[in-house]
């Protein structure tokens, strides 16, 4: 084994997986710290499962290296890697009790009986299922089965836990509750986790950092707030949460600001971008960063006029769909707490939508 000098606990170094012409994973490099919960996020076919399977040892990289805790994993079969993988289906043994399921891998490894009993007890306590130890999987709810699977995955104290769509089999409400539970358990144990999901809310809730993948490539790596607030490109902006994308051209480039002209308005950008006049760009603005007013805002930048085409009431907030002159429909999400209470907006109203320069992101790709 090769000992690496690099500090990251898990290093994925320039990894490629080519399935006879299909590059499922294309020169991917990621450094993951010990104890991190790291999510690979992307739509179907982007290569996230292939990358996870290479970490587990079920697939061999075409090129590149995977180094865990200083050891190159090349040539190491799955069962010799200090890694455990939990699948979407949980794959619990239906004929074994909860405790027998958790004990299964330990028994296979020849661990002494008393040690197994102590470890299983500890694991079931961790996932709060001690009193279900004698039950069979079919006598448990989906969420409880998921926790048994987690206890079984953690029983061998792996260095790295791989989660493949861990909550995919649960309904939405249970999934949301279980996400937080799972993070609490993982943090108590301190295990490093790489998870695969196509659900951006799941990635945002659970992960300390997210890699957004498309067609085998990593488009951006960052904390949930980073990828949401400062997406690297149109794909990421669109993939993470809701966004309004306005395409335009850079028409005025000054040392301290630029002006971007789109079909419906001009944007003033007081920070961070440089470019040549005429350069095509997109401006991204999140729906909750836009305000709707009946009166025209002051100044000449960052506001558009339109007509309310649709309104969707969500209790805590309302989403307005505002039809602009160019045909673009702007989505605006406003809190229902105070705004417009005395003068409610309705379908067909002519309104202004505005936002501040700091709440928009300029995308050059
Ligand atoms: P999903 O969310 O649907 O599981 P994914 O993002 O995990 O998708 P992968 O399963 O990693 O995507 O697949 C990435 C690409 O590699 C796809 O184009 C897929 O068809 C291809 N692929 C995956 N496994 C193989 C294989 N064994 N042989 C050939 N092509 C494969």
C-alpha cells in the first residue's frame, strides 16, 4: 500500500470510469475530511452511483486513484476495505431478527460471542431500537427498518460509510424526520460518510458539503449555503432550489460596477465580475429575494414590470408568477406575515418586481 502525505481522509484523485465509450465518471477529484457527511448530487445517469461503487470496490476505476486514510485502495476487494455501503432497499435478511441482522457481519468476521452481543446492544441503543431487538424486519415501520440497516452498517465500525439514496424508500414526511435522525447518529459515531442522492433537499439537509454532478463531471463542490447562494453556473443554479434566470449582455464595464441588459430590465452589478462589453451572461435571482410592489421602485436598475398570472398559497408564503413583457415568467416567493395584508394582490394585477444587486448572481457560463 502507498502511504499518502496529503491531509484529506478520503482522496479521490482524477478518477475516470469508462464503460466502453461511455465516460460515466470523467476526471473527478474530491478531498473529503474525516467525519464529514459529503453528498454526491445529480440527476439520473450523472455518474454518482458509479463513483460510489468505485469507493466500495464494486467497480474498478479506468484511471485515477482512491486513497483512504493514507492507503491506496487499488486492487483491494470490497470485503477487505474498511468501508460499508447501505443501499436504498436496506437488504435486511427477512428471516433474521433485528439483533441477528445487526450481528450478521460481526459473526461472519469471527468476532467472539460476548463482544458481538455488547456491540449489537450498543448499536441498537444508538438507533433507539433496543426494545425491538427480537422483532423481524416485517414487524417494523419503514423508518425503523432503515435504522436497523444503519445499525448493521455501523456495527463493524467502518472508516467510511457509503449511503446510496438512503431514504429513497420512505415517504416524504418520514424522510424529512429521518434525515435529521440519521445525521445525529452519524455525528455521534463520527464516521465519514459519502452519500448519493438525486434529492437536493436531502443533500442540503444532511451534508456538510455537496458535489453537483452532470454527465460524469463535477460542476461545483461547496457547503449547501455556498452552492445555493453562489452557484457556479446555470445548471447548478437551476438544479439547487428555484431560480429566475434572465439572459442578457454586458453593456457597460466600469472599474466598480457593470451593467447587464436583459430583455425586461437592466441589472446593476456592483461586485465581483469582470468581462468585455457584449459578453453574454445570465443573471440568477432566487424567488425569495424578489419583492412585489404596486408602485414603481426608484432608480433605473433591478426592477421589472409585469402582470400576476398565477398565485400559489403555501401558508407561510405565497408564490406569484409574474408575466413579463419578454414572455419570461418571474417566480416570486413572499412571506405571508405582513406584506400586502391590507391591499392583497390578485390575478391580473399590474405590479413591479424588484431586488437588490447583492441578491443576484451573474453567471458567465
Ligand atoms: P441513477 O440515479 O439513475 O442511479 P447515476 O447518476 O447513479 O444514476 P450511474 O448509475 O453512475 O448514474 O451511471 C452513469 C452512466 O454510466 C450512465 O450513462 C449509465 O448508463 C452508465 N453505466 C453505469 N453502469 C454501467 C455499466 N455497468 N455498463 C455500461 N454503462 C454503465
